[in-house]
C-alpha cells in the first residue's frame, strides 16, 4: 500500500531546516480537517474490496481519503 491509498501524504524535506515549516503545515492541517465515518448498511464479510468516493461542493476544498475498504 502507498501512503496515498490510506488517505495520507508525505512531505519531502531537502534540508533539516525545513522541519519547522513542515510541522507548522501539519499542525495547521490537523486543525482544519474533518473526519467522516462510513458504515455500510449491508456487510457481506467476503474479504472483497469496496470503492468509496468522497465529493464536496465547496470550491477550493481538498479531499484526501482512502479509495475504499475491505469487507472483513
């Protein structure tokens, strides 16, 4: 799995001096995020992959989410 598949991201730093700016970006992002939960109405427990798509109507909003889940 990649980081993006689980809804995350990587901040690449070229120099150790960029750590403070990266941490500030992470803290700002954590303050501004929402967490949504999804519970399917029917569970098959068949170990199959189910795609999930999250859409928003507000301009300028970025969505980072997993592409789906495995029904265990």
